[in-house]
C-alpha cells in the first residue's frame, strides 16, 4: 500500500500544477494551450504514478521495464491521441504518433537510467570512503 500512496503523490503533484495552469489559461480564453496543459498533466500523473514500478524489489529489471512500457501504452499513448496535440486523421498519422511516443520514451528511459546509475555510483563511493 505504501507504493500506491507514493505513486499517487508523485502523480498528483504535477497533475495539480498543470491543471491549475490549464484553468488559468482557460480564464484567459487560451483554450488550445489550456487543453494541452491539461493533457500534459494527465500524462505527468501516469508517469509519476507508475514510477513506483521500479521500486518493486521482487521484480527483475526487465519485468519492471516491460510492465512500465505496457502501462504507458494503455495510458499515455491514448492520452496523446485524444489530446488534440497531434493530427490523427489517418492511420499513418497514428503510427507516426506511436513512433514518436516510443522515441521519447526510449530517450527518457535512457536519461533516467544513466542518472540513476551515476547517482548510485556517487552513493557507493561516498559510503566506501
């Protein structure tokens, strides 16, 4: 239950911030950017909420990656399609969004993986001295 609570906190904070920005933009009659910020808030919620998958010690790293990707595929990808940020008038455009979804996901994964490895190395050096 502790993981669920941490996931909700991690997802809710950016969601609330981006939703507040969306509401403020709506009051300023900036509808398109308001919708984009709200969609980004939903995506940030899913990312934050599912980040706890990597804290499940009983799972191998490969299983964590696969489960996280599948959850992103059924949450973030449809959010991107429904957000209106991308034209999806044809199957090719949907495939284009899917490819972009995977490219950005891979880039973010590699960056966070490298940062976590670097932080772990710094932590281990500090404790070995």
